[in-house]
């Protein structure tokens, strides 16, 4: 192969590699969505606590694990409670503090929802909400983790 043809081939190869390596940048919202989905979370126990005045607080004990490589200081989840007849009694976002949760490590963490009492046949689910809009993602406390704010 002649030298000019070889140089042209090398330039074309470098340009191709450069273009594929520099794909579109990930937006902060896309990065947050990816980091949130790296977590596994599920309830392992629930109870209702009452203060001195008899006011209830729902206590949900969670198992949380970060299966990714990057930490979040908070993770907002959706707690839902369905009654025995299938009616939704509660649907509320709750922020789980994850300050010292390292990637690859799991632990138990509780969250509390004031003013709510479990009934005997209630069923609780906890989920990382899918398909949140960029506007919704920007309202979550963990958004500061991806923007440095």
C-alpha cells in the first residue's frame, strides 16, 4: 500500500473511532435516572408506631442495595399501601437517606410516614418510579448528586 493511501486509511479509522467514542452526552436527568435504577429496594417489615398523643406513623423497614458503581446520597421511592379490598390507601414519595451506602453494598434502612396507620389486611409496595419526566427528576433531592448542587 502506498504511503498516501495508508495515511488516508489511518485518518478515516481515527475519525470513525472518535465519532463513535464521542456519542451524545448524558444529560443530568438521564444520569440520575440511570443511577436511580442501579438500586434495588424492597420492604422487609412494616409496623405502625404511635406517639404519646396516639398519632400514628407508618414505619417501613427497607432492604436497599446499590448495584452500580456510583453513589447517591438520597433515593426517592414511591410507597403504596393497598387495602384488603384492593383500594389504594396511600401513594406517597419518600426520600431514603443513603449518605454512607457504598456501591456494591446493601443494608437495611427505615422510612417513616407520619399520620398513617396500617390496617390488618394492608399490602405495602415500594418502588423506584419508572419513566419520571425530566421536570419530576429535577424536583428530587438526589438531583443535586448529578449536578453538583
